[in-house]
């Protein structure tokens, strides 16, 4: 059991030892190493080898290579994989240095490893290639040595000083972006992405001191050449082959550094070398002899590189004929025949003719006759008396390669012929005394051709009805209109163009007979302009075979340059355009229908290419009241003088201070945010407008603007008005304030008189003129006598006393009963002698007197104006109270006898006296 355990432990150890032994046998260190440098290409050339057993085993091996520089660590590490062979040849590898190899010493070492092994060999010893940094030169040196730098590359320059000598400065001009590395004996400068545009020349300077440049070098920046372009080889005579090519782009290098081209041509039996000449392009030529197949290589090189281009061809397929010569022609009115010669050298050719028309059109015609000694070609379908330009070229009939150069161009004019087509004629008719003036206009239609050297026009007119002898007139080509006079009959007018060969077909117009019957005036219809012109439409009438529209290009001038245009019978609209049309000018159009060359006016149109704002409007008359203003502009014109159709007016009003809010208006905001009231008048013939609801004694600004389809002018020319005071308000104010004030002043001035009139004081009876009699007095008081005045009314107690008291006439009495406060008054006798019975007074009253108690100071009745005594009993100590109607009358009762001559004493009847003053009370007279 222990034996087997020992064997189990020994078996892995044996396997491990075998593997270790095998691994040790797969390590093949480098046995040979050699390093050299190629200064021209700036490369290190490395050569090495391993043990021959590795070659014999054809091992696949990996080599790790390291490169270092003086006083620097490893600057590059890479791997090189290779499979060895039994030949036992050394291995080679190259390394391109980014620093000139002259600047520093470089060292290389290598170690190896078989791919089946995991163990690297030991490093070889460093193999060093010395640089000039180890030399003992007396002057500094600048590298690289080549002076041509390739554009776009990164270049490192170095300056190497003498051993033990310190370089003070290493600079570059112009000042480009550099990276500087320095030690005491070596200076390095790296320029990134060298550009010819920034620095076509680079100057380097290396100095020991500040005094001068110890070493100086100039480098040129250029480009490697591009491959030759458009390499082409051909022959014209089957003896000499010429190859041409061109250069693409610039290398920025000239002189001895410019690109150098060489051509190498090979055939089965011949080798040719050629240095090209250059005019417009590079070219090389050589004699081909009997050789037909050639391989041509063109090489271009300069110090920065080399490029090539190749061409392999069969000479029979590269025939480039010479240009035809001795070209001449023969022609008719519609055909040209060209003739030419050429050098064929036994080559079968076919040719092509180019014909250039006057309108720029180019036609190509190929010839088919290959065997005629004089080549020719005919070109037909041309226009008479027209100049054409023709030229010829040829090419190989078999294996066509390219056309020859064009022959010299020939300018050829065809012969004259009869004018083709008709003239387009129109007319303008103006009635005059005894007939009509007819102005005829004509122009050449697109289908008309004069076909001759010179042209003239012949106009003929004749009367249709009686077949009179025609009249005619001839005009030169400079005329396009004429005027003739015809009477009121129908006329046929024709015009023909004439050249040196014949007349053209006639164009005919028929002028109808003039009639005195007035026809209804056609109403003008407004039309609109578009971006392309003025749009015209009309109602089609199927009796006409064509329509004509005429207009004036310059309607404000005379002559107005009448124009016209014809349309087919199925056309009912058109856009009329003209280079003479301008915005703001009104153009008038007439639409005619034509049948059998006889035209009739159908419709009138008027319109603008584009309407503009109208002319400024001036208000002629302003009528102003305290609350309204009426504006009139009757002189404003709305006719063709306007740059647009006047469609109405806008009236703008606003108080000078504050915003406008007039009734019936719309708000209008100006660009400065000020507000106006706007009224619109849509009838252009209404040239009067009243703005109402204004405020009196207010300043307003207003303006009237006409508007068209192009809008209206800028609102800036305001007129200003001041509304007057309101006279009604003044009158009312006068009545309300002034009149009462005047009345009050007068009353104050005449207050005494007013007081006496309105509130009179009760006068003293001593001052009464009525009581101026001397007969009756009681003490100092005067007594009124009835006969001295005529009372308004008289009241008596009984008829007997009444009869005695009325000596005038018989009284007619009308009884009137009036009760006041329940008191039964006496009968009242008015001055019309009305009589009334009165109730008897008490018997105690024995006497009755007539007295005017209104002037009797003993009656104290003024304490109550509405109550006066009615009767007085003399016998009693107190007066009887009587009811009194205010401002109506006064009852008087007398108890004392005034005079012995008047009445007997002891009379008991009493009388009441009513004042003769007409006193009204409660709407009735008492």
C-alpha cells in the first residue's frame, strides 16, 4: 500500500521535471545583433539571428525590440513575429526615427520567445549607432540635412554643439508653434503640421553667444507631386504617336526641386525614353514605325516623392484626324451646301457639320459619303435671307477615337425670297367734318418674315359700294403707321409688305359705313391688375371669328402708342401685359369682335396695373355751427388723373385735447397711438359731409382722405376748427340769470315805486282829491257826498230809500243772494242800477248816513284784513261787527245826519256803500 503511494507521488514530479526540461530547451537567445543607419531615409537597419536549432525546428518566434537614445530611457518598444526557416538567414527590421539620426546616438536590444513557450530569453546587449553628438566639431550643426520639408508633416530639428560647449539659443523664423527640448550640447525644436501657407520658408539659427548666428539653415515647404492627369496618346497620320498629360495641383517647389516628368514607351520590339516639352500641357512624341501595340508609363517625381500613370493602346484605335481645310459653300434661299478638303493619309473618315442659327440654336449634320475626294454636306430647311455660321470636323470611320479640331467657321447668308406670312393691321377712327380720319397701324407677326434685303409697305383702300378706283400709298420700312381720309361709305383697306422679290399676302380691314344714328354709350367696366398684367374678360359672342383688344401704352401722351392683340373665337379672357405698364396709371381697353375682317366695339374696360393711394384732398368749404361742421370738396377730381379708382372718403375728427368719442363714428388709431374718430363715405360722388355731435367752444382737428384700392395717403395734414358758443345756451343763460338780475336791480333802484305799486299804503282821507269838497265836515274829518262819485255798487236797506238815493235813472234790479259765513247780506245794487230788497233794520236805528269808513279813522278795522264792520248802530256804544270780503268792498252805515238839507232826522233805514274801484275777489266781481 505504501509502495503505491510512493509511486503516485513520484509520477507528478517526473512529469513536472520533463516539462521543465522541455521548457528550458525552447529558449533561444539572440546570438547576433547588428545595427546600422540609413541617413537618406532616416532609418535604423537592424539585423540579428538566433541559434541554428531554432531555424531547423522552423519555430514561430516573437522578438521584442527596444530602442533608446543618448541620455534617454527607452523611446520605443515593439514586437516582431516571424517563422524561421532552415536557410538560416539573419532576420532584418527597420525603424524610422522622428529625430534626425545625426542628432543623437541610438541603441537597440532584442530578446526572443518561441510562441509555444512562455519564457522570454535574456536581453541582448545594447547595440549602439553613434550620432554626431559624440563628435568634436568646432561649429554647431543643424539637422536634418535635407532642405525640403513635406507639407502637413511633423518635423524635429536639432542643433549639435561642440563637445563641452553650451548652445545658448536655437530659434526658428517665422515664429511657428514649436516644442523645445534642451541639454547643454544639444537643442531640439519640433514643428507640428508644417504649412506652406503659414511658412513657405523656415529659417533656423543656432548660436553660442548673443552676438551672431553660429549656424543657419533654410528649409523649403512643399508637396509631393500628384499622378499625371488626362494621359492620352493618339496619332494623326499613323506614323507619329503623341502622348499628352497635365499636372494636377502645385508642389510649391520650383527650379531644381520642381517635378520632373519622364515617359517610357515599350512595345514588343522597341523601348523609347522621352523628356516632355510643355506649352499648355506636357507632351511627348515618337516614331512608332510598324509597331501598333504600346505600353506607356509617365513618371513624375520631386524630392518628396514619385507618382506614375500608364496607358496601353493600339495605334489603329487612337486616330485623331487633322482639321478640315479649304471650306467653301453654295446656297439657295433655304439650303446651304458646304465643301472642304482634308489630309486623310489613307485613313477612312466621316465628317460632321455644325450650323448656328441666328437665335442661338445649333444643328449638327453628319456626312455619309466616305469615298469622294471632295467632301461635302447639304443643310436644308433654312430661312431666306438669313445669316448662318457653319464649320466642319472629322473622325475615323472605323474605331472612332475622337473628333478632329473644327475647321475655320464660315458665315453664310441665304438668298432672298417672297415675304412670308401677313402683317397684323389695326386702325383708329376719328369722325371729322365730311368723313373720317383713319389711322392705320401695322406690325410684323411672329410668323411674318421679310425674306429680303430691304422691305417697304403698300397701303391700298377702296370704296366697297360703287367699286371706285382704289387709292394706294407706299411707305418705307421705318414706318409702322399712316393716316388716310375716307368719307362715310364702307371701305376695304389692305396692306402688303414688299421686298426685292415680290409682295406678301395682303392683310385686310373693312371699315363699316358711318351712320348718324347715335348708339348707346357703352359703360366702362373696372378691371383689376395682377402680378402678370391687367386681367380682361368679356362676354363671348359666337358670331365673331376673332376678338381684338386695343389700348394705349402711354395714355397721357399724344400719340399714345396704340397697341392691340388678337384672340381666337374660343377665348373670353386674357391678361394684357406690357413693359410700359406702370403702377398708378389708368389704362383704357376696348374689346372688339371681328367677323369677315369687320370689327365692332363690344365692351370698354379701364383699370390699373396696381392702384396707388389717391392725390391729396383739399376741403373747399367749411360750414361751422356750435355742434356740427359741414365739409365740402366739390373740386376734387375722381377721374383718370387719380392713381387709382376713388372708392370713397374717410373723414377723421378728433378734439385737439383728449380722445374722440363721437356718436356714429369708429375709432382709428394712428402710428403714434393717438385716437381719431373715423367716418366712411362709400360713394365717391358724395363730396359733402356733416360731422355732428361736436361740443361747442372746442378746438378740433380734422382731415378728409380719399381712398382707392391702393389705400389712402398718410394722415398728417390736419385742419383745425374752433366751434362757437351755443347761442341757445346763451339765451337760456340770459333768461335764467341776466333778466332776473336786471329786474332785481331795477326793483332795487325803484324800490319805493315798486312798493307803492305792489303794496300801497292806505292813504289819509285828508289827502284824497275825491274828498276835496268843502260842504261836509264832521269835526276835522271830511264826509263823502254820493253825488261826487259814481260807485260800482250800491246796497240799500229798502226800496224807498233806494229810490231817494238814485236820482240818475230808473234802476233795474237783479236780486243776488250771497251768504258769507252764514250772514245774510243786504241787497247789492251794481252800477247797472240793479235793485234788491233788503231786510228792515231794527227800529232802534233811527238815522242812516253815507260815510266812507275806508277813510274814517275811528273804525279800527285794519287789525284783520279779512273782516270789516257791516253795520253800525249809532245808538249803541260799540260798532256792530260786519263780515268783510278781502279786497272786495267796504260796507258803510251812517247813523248821523250829514246835513239838514239832505235827509230828515230820525230815519231808521241804513245804506251800505261799495267802493267804485273795480275790486275782484275769488274770481268774481262783487
